[in-house]
């Protein structure tokens, strides 16, 4: 009797696909939050670097944008003040949009409440990456700044809600600060004083270091990619966001298409 053996590589691929499909789902774990943050840190690094190379603005750095507005207001450079105000406003609107989309999904019991926001971001990045090079009129820099800052606000608010404000991905100041704190704990010499010892959280240290490294890697890829391909380089992070966002959204759509069934309490549910 002959038969075919299961391909171990196929099993691993199925497992990997399933894990990716759960990254933006409603069921959250520390590990899933970390993996999702890793994807988003890489994406943020690409978008931030493309924004700087294209229009000389770090579109995720609202501290610098706020300082830019204040400095150039005093110096009388009203054009740069306008760019800063546009950037700050777009970032806030992006965060607001995340809250609206997330709460819309949560109120309806959607398991894609996080994925819906990432799907919106993916569509925006895809459209921008495909169309931005076609803009040739003189004011196009304002469009670039607004779209990229809106996207960064959208993404930063998403990971903030996913991780209960424990993780950020669009800027590294807080992460580098936390790395310094953990390194300080690691280097602290505990003495026998009867007090609990100072201990570094090595897992958190590793996670933060990894996110900073991924943001840096995204920056390198974004700058090099923009110089070689223009805004088309943004198609790559858009596809990564689609890969993470589509499975939960598709699952919700399939669930809505199924006939209602009674649960054990006699009530009808989907």
C-alpha cells in the first residue's frame, strides 16, 4: 500500500501563516503584541525615512515637529511653520481616526477591531506609494507630509491600544529611555541591605532593543529604496500590513455570512 508523507515544510508554512493571521486579531497575548510591534516598527522606519529623504521632514517625530513650529515662528519662517502645523494636525487626525475605527469595531463585537485600522493604513500606504510619484505640481510636499503624518498617527495609536500603551513603534525616544533604565538596573550592584534586589527585565530589554534595531533597519531600507525606486518602495510595507490585517477582517466577513445558530442558553448568535 503506497501513500504520500506530509511535507514538513508545508506544515511549517501553514503554522507561520496562521501565526501571521492572528497578529492583528482580537485575542491578544504578550508574544503577539511583540511580533505585531516588530512588523510595525519596521514599517514605521521605512515611512519615516522616506518622508525625510523626500521632503526633509521626520513624519513620526512630533517632538521635533512641535519644536520646529516654535523655532520658526520666532524666526519668522512662516512657510515652515505651516508645514509643522500640517504635520502635527495630520498626526492627531490619524490617531483620532484609529480611535473611531477601533471603537466602531469593538461596539459591534468584531474580532478585526485592530485589523480594520491596519487595513486602512495599508490601503493608504499602497495608494500613496503608487500615486505619489505622479504628483508634479509645486505644492506636492504638503500632500506628502500630511499623508505620511496621518499614517504615523494612525499606526502609533493602533499599537498603543493593542499593548495598553506599553509599546510604541513610530518613535524611539521612549524605547531608548527604557533601554537605558533596564541597563542601569542590570549594572546596579546589589548589597545586602534587607531590601528586594534591583533586577533588570531582560525580556523587555531584548524586545525594546529589537524594536529600535527594526526601526533603524526600516530607515536604511526606506532611504535606499526611495533613492532607487522613488515612492514605489512603499508598496513593500503596504503588502506587509495587508498580510497582517486581511485574515481577521476576512474571518469577520465569513462569520457574518454564516447562518445564525442558537447557543447553549437558547439565544441566537452568529
